[in-house]
C-alpha cells in the first residue's frame, strides 16, 4: 500500500476547520430564526443546568478520550507513549471531524501511525482492527440496548413523520444490516481466511464491468493478508483488554449526552436507557451525512430525537452537546497538527 501524502495533507489541513464550523453555525442560526419558541430568554436557560451534571458530562467525555488513548497503546503493543497516543487520538479525531462521516479517516489514521514509527503493515492492521471493533460494538450492542429500551427508540416527531414517515426506521434497519454484513465479512477475512477473501474479491472484480478496479481489489486483498499476519498469535489478555476498552469508549460517548440532559431535566432510569438507545439511531443518521463530521445534520436531528426529554432546553443542550463532543477536536487538531508535523518530519522525537 502506498500512502498518498498529498491527499493526506489535503485532509489534515487546519483551514478545513472553518467549513464544518460555518455549516454548524448556519444550521443553529437557521433553527434560531425559524423556531418561534427559541429566543434570547431560551439562550439564558443554559445557566439553569446543574453544574454537577455538566461537570459529569465533561468528565465522561474526557474518560472517553483516555479510553481511546489507552486502547491505541494496547493495540500497538505499547509502541506509543501516552504523549504520542494523545497526538494520535487528537489528529485521528480531527481527520474524522473534517471529513464526511461516510468517508471516515482510516487512511489518515494509517498515515499517522506510520509516521509514529509503526511499520505500514502493522499500521494497516491496527486501524482495521479498531474499525472492526467499533462496528461490532454497534452490531452486537444495538440489539441489546434496543431491547432494554422496550421499543421506544424511534422519536414521535411530527416534523420527522411529515418528512420521513417510517423511512427512518427502515433506514436504520437497512443500515444495521449493511454494517452487520460488512463487519462479519471483514472479521472473517482478517481473523479466519484472508487468502480466501482475496480470492473471492479478485473473482468478483474479474467481471467485465468491474475489471478496472481489479488492481485496487488485489491491493486491498494483500493488505488484509498482511494485516492478518500481524494479528496472529495475540493472547487472550490482548483481546479482552481492547474489547473492554471499546465498550468503555462507546458507552462514555453516549453517556455524556445522558449527563447533559440530566443537567436540565430529572430523568428516570428507563428514560436514560431510551436516550442511550436513541443515540444509536442518531449515530446511523450521522454516519450517512454528507457534511464534515455530520455538521448541521447532528444539530438538526438532535431536537427531533430528544426534544421530548428537554422541553424548552432542547436548543441550548444541543449547542452544549456539540461544544463538548465535536468542536474541541477541530480546535485541538488545528493546534496539534503543526507541532506534530515538526516532530515527525523535521526533528527527532524526544519521547
């Protein structure tokens, strides 16, 4: 695999920060202008929240980031120090924040790990592994949490019924089926029969109208084989640790919003479960968004999914949610990127 440095740096560009910020702010201002229930008094409601619940939300999101750092250290067999893990996680999150969710930042992540001194084959293996684990959390965890939500997962929003009807529910299950199929195929390819996977891939892309992508398919097959070799022989402690870290990371990601909503409204245990479950649906909606980091899409759909729990605090909570879960990575990425480039390209790392 050859990494296209020019394309990578086109993604890792601090100037790209402004595009998702403008989209997000544009949607927020549009919602403010069009919703007669949102006014200056509504914005003052941000100070009505319980400071302890808001601090809990901040702690939870910090725990998520620490979980990311710990996982990447374990996945790379402790190759990265805590300092280098911080750089990797922030730049990885930054690349995801400035690209559409459907595109993702896998190529950038491979590039970053490679420049941190990890061989290319291992970097590919580690990024593929984390992607499969993240997908499997959704594939396995979604039915469990949706079961405990007792069917209250799809919001009863008049606007969504008018615009989408039952298509949101259909879209979710179609997306779930695709994610489940993709995750199963990739897991089998990586851990069970990588050469069979490559053979099937080449057979598919030998079809006349797919033949022009056969070279890329062959290259991808080779990557899978190489990645599989890197992961063979890992002990059970390695797998249990990274699986546990993955569950911790995604649970923290979702629980942060539970804490934020709890800052403004008292919630029962069952309502907390429903809010957690609806974030699974939100995740699917955000994953298919064409905008960088789902900017604009997330702000719009937030109200449709969680307004019934927040009443007059929906608008301010949506802003706080994005301020904690999205915008910090744009800012930190723009700050850390120039320093990282100097460290890995222009001087020997001290760590």
